[in-house]
C-alpha cells in the first residue's frame, strides 16, 4: 500500500545525530527499518522480558511483562498504520521502544527513583527511554547510544503530545539533538501512543481475570465491557462463559481500533490535512489520531475501573510497597558504596552532584525486576522474609 502524503517518508528523514560511514542505505533496509532492527537487537529491549507490566515479578508464565506488552502494542500499531497509509516500520519501532525507559517494578520503581532524585532533577521514564537509547546503550564503536533517526527520537519524546516542561534529562537530549519538543509529533507517534492504551486497557483485563483479581460480574458494570460482552455472547450462544473471555478482549480491541481509524480519518478531513505533509501534522493545533468523543469517555471509564479494581487492589499495593523498598534501599546502598554497582559503574560514578545521583539512577533503572531483587538480597539479605516483591501478594 502506498504511503499517504502525511506519512513519514524515510527518504526525507532528517537523519541521525552522528553521521555513519557508508550512509543510510545498507542492503535493502531504509532508515526506519534500521531503527526498528536496532531496537530489537538492543540489550535494553531484551531486558523488558523481566520488567513488570501489571504484576510485580509474576510467577505465572502466562502473565504479560513489558516485552510481551510491547509486542502486542506493535501489532496493533502496525495494523492501524497500514490502514491509514502511514509508515509501518517507524510505527512498529516506536511501539517496540516506548517502554524501554521503565525501571524495575514499573510505576512503583519509578516513584521510588523520583523520590530519590527529588533534589537532583527527578526521574521520568519517558525521558529515560531517550537517555537509554541515545547515551547508555553501547552497541557501536563510533558513537554513544543507538544513533536512531530524528523521527524515531522525536516520536519517543512526544508520543503523548508536546513537551512544554521538559525535565533535566529531556532538556539535555534536546540540546544535543533538537527535537522540536513543543510541536505535535508525527502521526506514527500518535498511533503508537493510542495503540499502547488499547493494548493495556484490554490485555490487563485478561491478566486480571487470570489472576482472579477481576471477575466478569465486576467488569460488566463498565459500559464498554457490557456492550462487548453482549456482542460476543450473541455470536457464540451456548458457549461456556469462561471460553469467551479472550473473545471479549478481542472484541474490545476491535471496537477501539475501528473507532480510532474512523475518527482519525474524519479529523484529517476536518483539518484539511488529507493531502498535507508531515510538517502540517506537527503544526496542527491538536492531535489528529484520536478516539471519538463517545469512545474516549468509555475508555476513560474503563481506566477508572481498572485503577480502582486492579492497579490499586490491596494485593497490588502490597507488592508495590515492597518494590519501592527494594529500589529505595538499593539507591541508598550505592550512594554509600558505589563499588557495590560493579567495577565499570563505580569508575564512572564520580563524587560531584547531581551527576553522581543520576548515574546511580541510570544503573538502577536498567535493572530487571529479577536483577533488582537479587541485588537487594545480596546486599541486605532476607531477614524480613520477603526477598521477592511478589511474595507480598
């Protein structure tokens, strides 16, 4: 399918921060395809397999983690991009990379690092994603980071919209390679952002049901779920309800994807952007990729339900509290003795603030749930009897 005029064209990319020997074309891959492949082959991407999505350090093999979530986001994003005539490779790369900045234990770990760095600029997982990909990954001899395209980095920086108050990490990145933070991102980035919402809104239902924290009766109080369940049971009369739960999730994903596509097409027409280039998308006064007003309200209602009944469930809160203790303890331990981080990280630590504290946070943020738990056990032992945050559940 030919790309639309408003899609990001790899032939017109603004390029990379560092020029590379041999230019952009290496074999059959264009710049965005190479970005995607650099993400997939990176250490940071592989570590997502042991980072929390919903459940901290889950014992079950069937629960989602950051890696499987990112793959599901990419599948949704690529489908939407294809229908809208966007660049599928850039969309996929953005979807795959969007969670790389998350520290161990998800938002619990992020909250602990934010508190630890309160006097040193704080911590933000989105800015840390770019920091990881531009500075901390060490895959190439000629430059730091993965040297991703401008369009890739812009999309990661702004996939949730313009950044009007960047934190220290985002400011440093923008100064080194300006990303026009106050404009809207490409449609590919906007698709990636809402594909993330669609994936976790629905797949977290699946995991919540599997864990026994959510029940179908609870979920049917949510209008979107009730409407979807009615459609599923009408299509499959007489089938036991437990066999239809995955079908319910698929139904809802389909409803949300189709609504997003129809609304985005209507927005392109209303804003006169159907034949416009990507620069006009960035200059728009509002996002173009969106749900309808009705679906947006239904999606918000579903989110409120999920926070009240899954994310803030007592079992989850207990595990999150334990996870915060682990991250806070590790930060204090490395501040007291940087040698605990290992030779390479100790040598680069230094004594001057805020760089020392930010360096320690870089080290902790790169950990998986499993590695952080093991590091805590090595340093502090297991006197409290809870060496795994999942034990609190």
